[in-house]
């Protein structure tokens, strides 16, 4: 499903060159649930950004569904992100000026579907995360756990095959973190491929495979 | 998507209020500048109704007003002066006139007609005026010897007065009474398109010429000529002015004379009208530049505050183009709301009785042009912030602090 072949990511400024990732070889198979672990600044989020087509590798090949995508243009990559990939972020990234329902609808705005269909899909996603009672609330009126559940609903509303989660429980207490993790496990059981970056060993142990990164290198 | 734009703009109403106010104020400034510019451009396009090239105006000052003065004797002297001017080979034609074109002077007369009051501008002129000022008649004739025999007072009117009095009917041959005690009866003998004696930038008005018969001995029918205008051969040197004054002074030693080309009088009049307009326009241009800079700043700040959201939208499938058009689209929605409010405000101006001299046509054109200018200005101001927003790499935007 996702294949990284000898991937390298270097950030360059006029004076400094920072190697964020080096020689990364990783394959994520369909239906897998893997976690990426490592200390802060080791390159976990960079790796997730590359897999999510939010950034381009400096070297190496990145394949999604067997297609080498590093040379594709913005429009194609945006479409691929929209159709195939869902993102969950540590800080939720909800738009505070939009209601829960409108937030969940965001990925669908970039698809050619009617507003009634959009609404239906968003309601279904919210039902999935147990938030149908809060659809007209604004993010500021929700708890952290509820906000992350909205973010999960937004990530799954377009029925993507891949879910990329960047420390999804990092800002939550253990109980709420557990709830979110249960949701992710459930989604994986429904055949969604999940790649999760985490610091939390307990959460990582609930995934099928752990990939460890240290100083930009894959160590396990 | 349009519904989403309106929703976002509405939900961010507090943040968008400042931009909306900037757009609204700029619209009002542009509207006020444009309404005067378009009004003057519009009236400038109307025909002047005469030619002022190679025409000089002579003003006669008979000294302090003396009610006991022998009017007939003074008229005789004035006629001698006019004859002396006519004798110069450089002078092609000469006519007596009460109000000189472009001179900051106006005479009005008042009368009632069909139950309505009218107060057109009036000018007392001699029979030779069309030759001097190249006035073309649309209908009827100019004053001539025939008028000595008619009992009514002959008048030539402009189209505006004709329309006011008779609508689409022909005015020539019709009569109306003056509002004076003497109940003077006017007879329309001719129609001209217009005679804009205040110049091209003055408001259009109803106008009538009354015959000044210098050969009449009836002081009611004759008005002392204290101005006359002369048409000169092209290329006549300015030195003629001195010769003319000398000749006139030899006829009337106690009188003084002032000679000035109509072109010079027109220039002075134009200058006095245009100077405040140009000053206001320059101030408005500077104001617009300040508004544009302010608007760009506010938009740029607004985009900066939304970088994370932009990153999120990019992550969720928005292309650079979609982000670009979303920011511009939001700006256009804000602009449209501000223009809507602005339009409601400017519509009140004529409803409250201000700017009545501006026609509906000019008002509508001004509204359309002001809308276009503000829309263009906001789009130009929004291009740079939109392009910044569209070009932020999504990974960077998501982690922007």
C-alpha cells in the first residue's frame, strides 16, 4: 500500500543543512496498523508527512498503491490526499469558526458531491465516533477527547484507505486516549490501514507492528 | 462552495468587520470623488452652444450709478463706441450683450406658466449675436427688424426651457407672460440647442435671450449696453486692444473700458472650477493608496492567522488553486457585503435631497464605476495574501506557530 524505498529528507537553508531522514525503507501493507516510535525530533513526523504527501523526499522513491508519486504535480497529489488518505493530528487542527458538522465536511468540499450527500456522509462519520448530539457545537465547546473524535470523523468521512495519525493521543488524558485508541483499532478492524506516530509505548503495543526511528534512521 | 464561503465569512464576522469597514469607507470616498468627476465629465460633453474663438469682450464702465443720468444720451454714446469698433478692419462682427460668456454673472427672470413657476437665466442681446458667437438655430429665427413691428417681446429660448414649457411640442410661435408687474408678453421666435454662458463645467439650465433693440427710443424695450463682444479676424494681434481703448476713450472721456479675450475669461473660470476638484481628487488618490496598503496589511494578517487552517485544508485535498480562490472568494464576499451597505448609504443621499443636481443616469454610472473600482482594488490587494496562502507548503503550514 505504502512503500518507502531508500528515502532521504534533507532541509537546506543558505547556511545549514539538516538531515531529517536517511535511508528509510519501509513497507506498509493494506490493513496494517503500525506505530512509529522514537524520541522528539528524530524525524517521525517528517516520515508521516512524506507518507501523507504533504512533503516531498529529497531522495528515494515513495510508492502509494504501487505508483511512484514523487514526480506528480500538486493537483494529483491533492486529489490522492483527498481520496486515499485521512489525517489525524495531535492538536486536532479543527477550524474554530466552523461547527462540528462543517469541520467534518471539509474533505468533502474538495470532491464533486452535492451538499446533501456531504451532510449525510458527515453525519455518518460523526455517528461512527459517537458525536451526533454535538453536530452544531463549535470546537471550543468540546472537550479534548471530543475534539479528537471530531478530527477522526473528519479523517474518515471520505472513506480513505489509509489513516495517518500524528500522536493522536498526545494531548489527551489516559481515559480519553484510550477511547481514541479504541476508535482507531475499530477502524483498523474495518480494513483501514493505519500509520500512527506515538511516544506512548502502551498505545504502540496495541498496534500490529512498531517501527523505531532514531536520529533520522530506522533502527527497528 | 459559495454557501461555505458565506458561512465562513459570517462565522468570522468579528475578524472580518475591520476589512468590511475599510472597504465601505473606501467605497464612500470613491463614490464621492466619482460622482463629481462623472457629473463634470457628463456636463462637459454637452454642446456649449456657441464659439468663443477670436472673440473679445469689451466692458464699459460709465462711472458711479446715477439714476438721473440721461439713458438715451448714454445709449447714443455707447452706440458710437460700438460703431467705432466696427470700423476697425480686424473686427468681423459686433454685438451687444448683457451677460458675457464665462463671466461669473447671471441674470434670471421669473414667470408662471400653466400653474408652475419658472426662473430661467436671461440675457439681453442685440441682433448681431449669432454672427459673433456662431450660434446655430435649431428652429425659427434670430431677432431682426421684423421684431420692431410685433407687440410682444421677442425671445429665443434653449431646448431645456422649451421642454419645460411645452414638452415635445414646438415652442416657436408660442407666447407666455412674464411675472413682472407690467405683464410683459413674450413670443418665442427661435430655438437654440443651448447657450452655456457659465462654461462647459457649469450646470445645464433653462435659458432665454431677449432682444435689446438699440434703435428703440422706448427705454422699456432698450437696455443700456454696458458690454459688447467683437469677433476678430483670425490672427489679430493683441496690440489691437490698446488701439481700441484709445479710440473708445476719445469718444467717452469719462468712461473706462476693459477688453479681454473670451478664451482668457474661460480659462480663469475653468481654473477656479477645476482647482478644488483636482485637489479633492489628489487627496482621494492618496487616500485610496493608504486604504489599499491598509487593506493588504489586514488581509495579510488575516491569512497569517489562518495558516494552520490552510495547511489542514491542503492536507484534506485542497489544491493550491482552491486555497487561492477561497481566500479571494472570501474577500469578494466581504467586499460584496460592504458594497451592499455602501449602496444603501449612497442611495439615501438623493432621497434626503442632497446632490439633486446629479441626474439618475450619472448616479447609476457612478455607482457602477465605484463598485468596479472597489472590487478591482480589493482583488488586487487580495492577490498577494492569497498567493502567500496558496504557496505555503502544507507540512510547514500545519506546524506553523
